[in-house]
């Protein structure tokens, strides 16, 4: 009964995120690579896909699988099309995690790493567990073996929404949406030892105040090992944002191993700024940071793309590169992070808007003088076999094609993996 109640709540929440606005024109060619199907009618892929050296795609689904609690899947290309192989079925057994929403990560040996929002042995969220960090290792016969690297307990954080990132020493970093010292989420480090165990260290507990709170997206490392990210809330209470509109933050590693937090930008304090950043940050070659905020911005309140640039005094200045839905041809609600191509163009998705109100894939091209030009590469439709409501980020392959997932639509209306050729 508890699982069914949670599934219903999360389905309603996804529907609320997926409200589309106004219309848009498109450019680019889109195809549905794979349509998910499950006898229970629920799959809900949330995170984007990654690829191996052979071009096979890997991702997670929130629902579906043997136990209905989510899967890790592989899509392999053959002359007849793409074939899905389930690498792992998440289970409610008090050890395994379930309901994954973060992207996967490869190590150099071909092992996969990921996170789950719930499950494990912790006692959080009405008995659903506090979430896990897992590793999947190929067993040589086509099967994969799961190892639970960490089960969250609540005081060390819980509900990991995003994926993980490695540093050069093989340590993993990520963020939890809830838990920690103040209950507003954490940034953590997970370090391997010679005996095969992993040790989690809490690097920062968010207070929900000026330092932010509720970090949904992946964290980002610079070459010095400092950590960057976004919080969905915090930064100070205003009439527009009861718990704050969110922050961009940096954690600086000290020589003694102590980490110091710094707020790079407070989305609460600037008139016309974005609100509630849901995704992740990305660096350009000059050390500027780029990201999206899911709402706020122009008069339509449909989100922004922003740049944060460092100054010699240690401060960071924000530039708004794009306000969504200021015209009738745009997307709305950018929930995912951005990616660069080799020419310096930015790409991502919006969960709403577009010509059918069901989301878009967009490109931003630098036009000189600090301005950027937006192009809608695809408007998703809830008619026919197209997917719609893309909630995750994009992946760029070696040929310049973009891959992503939609939470809904496809041949079976259970979500889809898509490819867009700009």
C-alpha cells in the first residue's frame, strides 16, 4: 500500500512538472530510438543516457522491471534496430535500492555506478529507505553483478536524485536532496579502500538558509578538486520564494581536508532572475559556469539559461543568456543541465512548451557581444509515437547527434529514448 501511494504521488508530481506553454517552431531531425514497455504501464525514465566506446546506450528507469521498482538497461544497436537488455532489476528487500533518477557513470574498467532515491536499510520516507549508491560489474557471461557501496541512514543524507562524478583518485562525489545535519541535503565524498569497502564523508550539510538547500543536480569538479553545484531552494526568503529561490555554490578543499562553502549566486536577490534551478552546472574553456533555472526570468516565468563568470575579486557575475517563452515559439521549464559541443554551442531540453506544449530540444549559439541565439531543434508531441516531456539531460555522440529520454510517449506510451540530428 505504501509503494502504491508513493507511485501515485510521484506520477502526479511529474504531471505537474510537465505542463507545457505556448508554441514553437523546430529545426532538426528527431527519431525515437527505443520505446519502453512494461505490463504495469509504468516505466518513467528520468535520467539521460550515457554510452560506451561501442556506442551502446545505458540508463535507468524509475519504475518497471521484475519488481516494478526500476531498472538499469542497455540499448545495443544491430541491423534490425536497438535491443534492450535489463542489467539489473531493483528490489524492495531492505538492502537493494529502488526508484533511480540519476544518470549512470562508467569507470575505466567498464563498471557502472549510480544512485537510488529510496531503498537500502535506512529508515527514511515512511519506511521506504534512505537511498543507496551502487556499482554494477560485468560478470563475463552477459550478466552484471550489483554491489551496494553505501546505504544512507538520514543523518548522512538521504534521497539521492542525481548521479555521481569521479575525481582523479577514484573517489566519488554527489549530493543528497534531504538529510544531513539540518535536513536540507548534503554534498558527500565516497572513497574506496584496499579491502573493497567504501567510506562516505559528509563534506557539507545545507542549512536551507543563505547557503541554499535541496540540491537536485549533479555536482561538478574543477581541476583543483573544488566542487560546484546548484540548490533548488535556499538563499533567503522572499515573497516570490517561501524557502528561497536557490543558489549556485562552491566547496573549496583546504589543505587540512576541511571544506569551505561559498555562495556564487543567490537567485533570490535579483529582479527578473531565474528561480529553482533543478539541473547541473557545466564549465566552458575559460572557467565560466553555465546552467538553467526551471522557472522565473521574463514575464512568462518559464525559466532561464544563465552564465556565471568569475572576477579577480573572487565574486561571480550572472548573465542571463535566454528567457524561455518570451515569444510564442519557445520551450518552457528547463529542468536539465547543459552540454557544450566542440564549437561552443549549448544544448538541453525543456519539459514543457514547444509547438505541442510537450517539451523541446534547444540549441543556444553565441552570436557575439555576449548575446546568444536560440534554435528549437525539436518540439515533442503527444500525438503518434513521439516521446514527450523530456526530463533528463542530453548526450552528444561522436557524430554530433544528441540522445535523451522522455518520461512519457513512445510507441507504448511508457517513455522513450530519442535521437536528434541538429
